[in-house]
C-alpha cells in the first residue's frame, strides 16, 4: 500500500477488514470492527447461512440500536460458532450476534477485535499474539465516470439569484439545467443589486421627483388613522 497515492486515487489505498470464516458448516464473510457497540447480523443474510435460525433465537430486551440513518429493529440474539481458518490450526470461537430485521449487510459484523495496521496487516483473537489471522484481499475495481466541468458562475447564479424562483413541476432536471444555462448566457439583460434595471441599455427609467400638485393618488388618500398628529405630520 502506498503511503502517498497519486492524486485522485487516494480512495484505493484502503484495505479490507473482511476475513472468510465458516459458520454452521457454511462459508461466510465476517466484518471486523474494533470500536462499536455489539456484534450483529442482518436477517436476510443469516437466513442464507442458517435457515432455521429463528428457532434458536435468545430473547433480547432493554436495548435500542440505530444505524447511521435509521433505527434498527432487533429480533433476538443468535449464538453460533465461527471458525477462522489458519495454517497452524483453525480457531473456533462462540459469538452472540444481535439479529437485525432491517439490516442490509451481507456479512456477520463482529466488534471488539484488535486490528494491527502494519506492513503485513493482520488481527489476533484472544491472548495468542503469534497466531496472525489474515484478511481477504481487497481487489474490488472502482470505476469513476467522466465528470463534466462545472461552471462556478452558473452555480452562483442558481444559489443566489434563482434560489427563490419557482420552477414548473413538469420540467425534467435536464430542462431546468438548460433553462438556467439560458439565463446565464443572457445574464447581461437581467438586473442585480449592483446593476439595477435602469442601468441596462434599452431599459432606461426616468424618475422625476416633484412637490407640486397634482399629487399622486397614494399621497391624496386621507391618513389612517385620521388623528391630529397624523395630519400635522403630513
């Protein structure tokens, strides 16, 4: 792993925290997390590993769990034996997982593991520090689609001058973007705080201030309320 990856490739410098294990005589993936609350597993994933898990659930009470975005619905506690393969002898541990009905994870999640982020990345279970357990290789290909150049002035026009504009609900996103781009292309015909409408050629406005009669209708209206102070002020 490079300590300083090329610019734009930093997201590829991570490594997997997922080893392959055996649970209920079936291969499965186990995600190791050293710092969260409890070990858990999703109902749909557990159904594939242990079809009759619901008959083995232990009751759970007095606990409320949340993901980063939604509250989780716990069904109970599932106790199983997890076998971690190793060349010097497989490691067998018994783990209690909280079964989540609305979890979409595709692996067991086990917490409280000491991870060693050294040159040869590994983890240990228990007091045996010499038995180094390995992770699955991280070979997932990540593709990045071509990003179109961003017009910062157009973005500023949308956020400052068009933020209160009401667009038709029948317009698609492309039509809204095309309309905003059209306004940006003809922005010199629009007014702003620094460039009022009267400063644009073809939109000149002549304003004459006068105190001679006849007064405008707004000034001819009686004061409301018609009090002596109001008349005196006028």
